[in-house]
């Protein structure tokens, strides 16, 4: 590629966590720029953990990048889908990494979406009591959310992400050209996590999303900008509250509802993928806030209209095959990680960009709200 046509240098977002600090490289062709960073980590080998779908699309190219950085590559593939975030796949991945002689000074490289990132990150956290991790997210959702911040884990029958560890990466390479192969549905799902950052504490960014959402999904500079803004927002929260003891809980806006819906559909991606569950959860969080007199109903309607305009689900009636019952959803929420002393915690809002942590929400209030939503449907 000539200098005249070369992609611009990637944007760098620094996550300042002292001895655990790392950079996020963002932009088209960030992988090429990341070769020197990978080499500088001083490892001898890298376990490339991916799923079979991503391996077919990007495995060869990324392997070449790792080898160009002087690394011996140990390939490890898992089936695509949320089902791979399990004890059985975790055991299989760690066994493969040990067979491949991955040492403490080596790297585990997660190439894929949030499922691969969470699974590979957890394997890195427990292998030999801690191996360095590099995240190369290939989905929009992973680039703006799950690859940053050090949360790793697997699912159990009791709920989503209930077994895991905090394990910060040593480097994140968010090469936005990898998103060109994503299906439209996956792009839309990732977009829900972008909108979340505006809804938490940046109303100006939400307004930008309203004006540029279609351009973000189409690709180009708007997408790169949205990824960079999202990563900066998440990095700032992670630096302030690395282990989710306070402010970081705000990043779960929409997730208490969303995770419960995922459990109800048994993590069946054909019915509901994570970002779609989050989109419904965002709308429900604002509608619940309005029902409790915390924000104007017009704010909740605005959130629903924007997400619906881009083809995202916004209500319980949008769950293919049904959502179960209000009682089943409430029971699923009881296993949420934010539950304290058996009482529910939600991220609610006083308006767009004015979210806060609400502890001790009575289950009866939640049940009444869910019953009303079940009757209402998804229309704003």
C-alpha cells in the first residue's frame, strides 16, 4: 500500500491503571500498526483463541501478523455462539493452551466477539495463575464494550457471566476493517452498546447518534468515531472504578433486563443476541424510570424511537418465541451480579445522560412494571 493510500494512524486510547495500564488501538488497519506493539510485549508464543466462523474469515491473516511479530502461534478454535461460554469449553481451551506449551510470559490472543473475548480472557486469567491477554475484537459490540475493562467469564445455568475474573489485557487492537464482514444484525446489536454511553452521561453523544446512527452502521469515519468515543468513555469509568465497586455499575444500564431476557431464551442467539437484549433493556430501564416518576415518559419514547429506527427490538413483544412471563423474568433478575442482600439493583435514569445506580428496588414494583410492559408491546 502506498503512502498516498495508506490508512491513517490508529487512534490510541490509554487505559491508565498503573502497572496494569494498556492502550487501545482504534482504526482501519490497526492490526498492521499493532505488529510493533505485539513484538514489544516480549513474548515467545501466542495462543490464538477464536471461533470457527471468525477463524475462517480472519484466522490466516491474524496468524501472519502474529508471526510477523516474532510469535509462535498455537491455534485454538471453539464453536460460535453463547454456548461456548461454558465450563466444558473453558476446560477444553485451557487444556489446548497447556498442550501448546503456553507459558506465563506468553500471550493469549482473543480474536472474536464478546463470547471469545470473555472465554479466552478467563482462560488467560487462570492459566498458570495468569497469562497476558491481547484482545482483537471482531464485532462492533466487542470493540466498544467487552474487550475493554478486564471483565472475563462464562455462563452457568443460574445466569450470565456469574463465574469469572477481572483480568486486564495488555493490549487491545480494535481494527475497524474487521467489522466489514459482520452481518447487519450483528452491527445493529453492537450499536446498542454505543448508544448506551450517550444514555449514561453524555446527552450530546446521544444526539450525535440520532443524527449519525445510520452512517455508523454503514461504515466509514462515523463508525471509527463512535468506537473511539465509546472506548474513551469506558476507559474513563474503568480507571475510576476498575472492579465495579461504584460508578462502573453504570455501564450495566439496560443489562439487568437484558441478561434476564438472555437467560429466558437460554442464550439462543437465533432468537436474541446480547446487543438486542441490551436494546430492549435500555428502553425498559427508561420506561421503568418514567413509571417511577424519575424521568419524563417522552425521554423513554425518544430512546425507543431511535433504536427502533435502526431495526433494533425495543419491547418484550419483540422477543421471538416470547419472553416467558413477568414472574420468570423477575426470577432471572434475582441472579443478577448487582443483587445485594437479596435486593435488586437497577441502573435507572433521570433523563437522557443522567443515569444512576438505584439499590433496593422492591421486587413487587418490578413485577408490576413487567406485567404492564407485557401488555403494552414495543410501540413507543
